[in-house]
């Protein structure tokens, strides 16, 4: 990191103190510019700290090509960002802050102490040492008629004319942490092409589990007993009517209204698009992913004497508790006693999903500033000197370190672009 910039250095405003904004600030400070970070909250990195509560998943250890593939239809636009900062690069960056990392059994990368706060403290210390200045409780409003930035703060409205601006305002998930999507209308009004914000890495509400059910969703008994509990091991399959396909093993969580969790998040974009096109999406659960269909069929059909079917399933296949409850949710009494039907359901238990949970509840958002509205340096074509980074860009990825890596990579690219813009004007 370079020393603090000279007093005459061009000033750059970074609006948003999340990981993308902080990485942009670091990159700009390294270029010798004076960086002013403005954030609506009382402190920076609120969502970053929340993400680290269960252990900060910094990145993933996958090789570059499969890592890039997690970004779906926007992989081509994300690739140049990851070329500037990928998973190994992010681990090196953390090491430079004195934070060692390790690869978990799932391939995810975590700080050795599993915590976000020490890394954030070290990062902020380094930024301050480099001369970056932080201004809290300053919410960006818009530009005025003369092109000055308008921000509101404890002292009232502020007006700024920085040499360049980096917007890192997040999407619209978890608005209580500062990202409320209010920027969408402001940029759209200035000719910036924006894809509608949608829930990503989100849960889904369930349709009726049986044809004769009076209402959609789980039965009251099932929801009260199992909401909040994980389903594992399990495999989730989607064979969509629009040609969408998904199959992966993992785990997810039962909610009061449906399902959520890492396995659901991995399929969320496909489920969401299937619902948008057809009104619903049907996924199938393999409750015994380590067993073949023939093995399951043979065990279910094995003579059980006077034992109940529930006892038989528990004894022969280990099906009890939550998984047994799922069977009772989708099978009526006659179907539950039919060995062939029961065995088939154990390997392909259908759940119909009707809607994604609200954007405000999602881990992240899809949609945002389209890459077509940006230069390769992430500068807005409609607003020269204004750069965008992070979740406000039109991309999405599953949890597992992909979101954070791409957000920080975009911050680096936007910071480099803003620095080049400033230095070219000297």
C-alpha cells in the first residue's frame, strides 16, 4: 500500500462501504489518489460482518474455469474481473493483511479463525494508513443540475465535485444494512440501462403438497415441527419445462412456507426463471442419494410382517423424522402403503414451488446495471467519470465464496478505471 496521497491529489468519492467499495478505495489509494468513502450506515461492512457470523466464506478453491462457470450467462463479463482478482489472489490479499486462510471440506475458503471482524479491522487500518477518509451516515441522493453529487448527512445536504465517483451501493437485499436499491430510479432517469432487481440466493414458497390440499404450503403440523431443520443428505433435481436442468447433492432447510438453503440457492436462478415462464417450478428430491433406485425398491418391498411401514422404513433405510415427514406430506395413506409408489417417491419426491421469497429477504439480488451500459473499466457510458461495482451490477452467483470474490474483483476493476480516468485528466 502506498503512503498517504499528497494534499493536491485528485479526490475520488466512493459511495458505499461494502467489500466492493472498500476494494475500489484500496485500489485508488494505491494509485496515489485522495479517496473519500461515504456510507449511509454508522459503520462500513455491515453485510460483510453479517455474512461472517457463521464463518466468513471468503472465496472458493475451485479451479478458474469451473469457478467462472458459476456465473452462468454473465460468465463472459465476469471473466475479465476475475482475471484481476480471483480466488488465489483473494487469499494472497488476505495474507497481506495478516489473515491466513484454509480450505474447508466443501472447497470453500475461510479465514483461519472463521471470523470477519478481524479481517475488516485490519483492512480498515490499512486503508486509513493510506489516507482513505471515511464519512459515515452520509446517504447519496443524486446529482444536482450542475452535476455535483448530493449527499445528506447529520449536518444537512452536502454537495461534492470529485474527479471521479465509484458507486458501490449494493442491490436490494437486506435493506436494513444499507442496500435498498434506491439508486435504480436515479440511474435509470439518466439513461443507464438497468435490469430489474430480483431475489437471488433466496428461498421459495411451496405450492400444495397434495392435490386435495386445501391451501398451498406445508401442513400446519409439519411446519411447526420441522421449520428451521436441515434436510441432508439429499439431492435436488430440476427438469424444467423450458429445458432448464439441475442436479446436485447437498442440503437445504425447511421454512415455515417452503424451502431455502445452499442447495436451493444453487438452483435459485433456474427455479426463478421457470416460475416466471410457467407460473411454478417442480423440483424432485432424492432422499437416499447414496442408494440406487433398485436397492430402495427392494428394501421397501421386503416382507415386514406385523411392523408398520414407518418402522420398516426406519429399520431398512434409516428414514425417520424429517424425511419421514416429507413422505407423509406428499403421499396419502393408500400411496404410502404402496411399495412401488413409496420407493419411487423416496428417490423422486416432488415439490412444487410457486414464488421466490421477497428481495429484501434474499442473500443477494440478480439484475442491476447491465454490462452493456458499462465500458470494460466499469464506467457508465451515460455518465463519464462514474464507475459501478459490486452487487449493483447485473450478475448473480450461488453462495460459496463466488459472490464475495466477484464483488471485490469488480471493486478492483472499477478502482483501476477511476484512477486511470483521474490521472488522464491531470
